[in-house]
């Protein structure tokens, strides 16, 4: 399988794992040495344990993701836009980031950076 196909598969696994609440699937796409900066400008989560803790928190909130356009792959990096949503009970929070992932030669994520800010999120009453 080509690196490009491994990257596309990893991104699709990432999006799908939020739908199914599968933390192990998310961790399965990450390399042993990895980091997450979500959102960009926040403290970087360095190493598998910190990355696992970050995603465990997101999944416990019931975050759901939906890919909004094709995955852009260049070399060993991918960028993709998606919509995220969280049911807060009385309202739904939505956010629209662009994630950029860097992959090693085995197709595992070594870093992920999420680009979004206050203008890329909203809360709507149900």
C-alpha cells in the first residue's frame, strides 16, 4: 500500500473513530513519538499518553466529526476540513477546523495541528 493510501486511510479512520467512540482506533493511527496541538496556540500534548488523555476527554464529551471536503495529501502530510459537533443538552456546539497531520514512512501520525478559532465555532439552540 502506498504512503498516500495509508495517509488517506488514517484520516478516514480518525473521522470514523469519533462517530463510533473508538479511542483505540484513534491511537492506532499515531506513532510512538507523537504530538497534538489542538487548537494551534494551545499547549502541545507530547507523547502517546498525553495524546490519549486529550482524545479520551474529547470522546467523553461525545464529539462527532464529519469530513467536509476531500483530503489534501502532499508528501507525508495531509490537511482536511471537517465539522465537529457536541450535544450540550439544551444546545449544540459546532466547530469547523482544518487539521494538518504529518506522517512517518509507515503512515503513522507524528504530529497533528488543528487550525480554528472563535470565528470557526458556534452554539445553536436545539
